[in-house]
């Protein structure tokens, strides 16, 4: 029995050893990058290649949400919503194309008007629409193109809002915890469903003045909605339409064996490989764009 018990720990020991080995390799690689000006050299080479080939860099690559929306001719409001467990989430609202007055910022309304449209928006809008991003994304994923869904909804007369889950670049604060605290990152999709989704939806309804809204989720944005709406019936009563784009509920049957092995690994290995804090503030702009474009084509 003693031998069998020891043998049962062998897979776990191998996983742990592999994780430590990868961490050491990563540390050596980062040290080399720090000592040698490799990144700067790569940037210089890429710049010269672009110049010689006359390749124009997409100006939106380095833009944040506000800059992206403004780039396409719209304006936005940035709201902050506090969840019951203390996380402060960034929620964006896109404003229709409208020439601002002289005393207003071209991107934001003045603080006294932030959170409401000039005039009776409830009377003028068809209703409120809330869009929630996917895994390791943020609200930027919805506004990468001039004909993106939020802009089409705005043009059609809807009051458009976009949420951000705890931990991403727009929801990086807590009432008591710091992002350097391990406790800040001690959350999972259950917390998205139990705290983030209800808090954001209630805020949208409160500010917009509508009794119900339409929810549009992408990938993980659908998974947390499935969980929230199936367990919180009071919240469900505030949603008149739920649109699930690339719906996700269970991660299985992955064709990539390496990714499948990581997903099926014990949590301790994941933590050793990626740490217990943020793995990615938001996915790369190019990958997010590819995912959404593929979805629209389908």
C-alpha cells in the first residue's frame, strides 16, 4: 500500500517539476531580454521593414476604449460600478454622434452630465442593450471596426452599454484590496455570475431609466450570463432578450492537445505556470478581431 500511495503522487510530481522547469526557462529568457537590447533591435528592424515596404500601421492598435470610440466619431461615458464584494468595475456607455457644446469635452460629457444623455434619452431610445465580452477580453473587443455591432445599435436608436469583468484593464480596482494582493485575484466565473453581472445590469437600468434591457454576450460573456440568469430569477426578470454569441458552457473536446492538457491539469500546475494573478489584461487586438469576424461570417 505504501508503494502504491507513493506512485499515486508521481503524476503530480511530474507536473510540478515540469511547471518549475518552465518557470526557470522563462526566468532565463526574461533575463536575457533585460540584459540584451533584443526588443529594441526587433522594433528597429520592424520599423525599417515597414518603411521600406510602405506598410501603414493601424492607428487603432494602441488605442483604448475611449480613443477607439472617439476615432470612429462617437463619444462615450465611463461609469464605475461597485459589486457587493467590493470590486470596482468599469462600464462604458456609447453616445450617439453629436456635436458637443463649447463647454463640453469632445469625448466626455462634463462631470455633471456624465451618466445621462442630454434631454430625455429614455423617451428617444428604443431600449437599453448591454454587451459583455469573452474570456480574457475587455469592452474594446466590441468597437474595433467602424461598422461594429455597438455602433450599428447606436445608429438604430438604442442605448448601448458595455461591461468589463473584474480583473481586466478597466476593472482593476477594489474598495479594500490592491492588485498586488493575492486575495484580489481569488475569484472565478461564479463571482462573475453572482456579483459582476447583477451589479452592472442594475447600474445600467438605474442610469438609463429602463425597466429591462437586452443582453448580448460573447463566449465567456454567455457562460456567466447562463449562470447568473439560471440562479438569480430576480435578475432574469430585468432581461427581455438574451443573445448568446459563440455560447460557452463547458470546456471539452479541445482539438489542440497541448491546450487540452493544460485545461485538464490540476489547478496547482496552472498556478505554477501562469501565477495566481492576472494572466492577461486583455487578449491581443488581432486575435479578438479574428474571433469576432469569424463569428459574424458564420
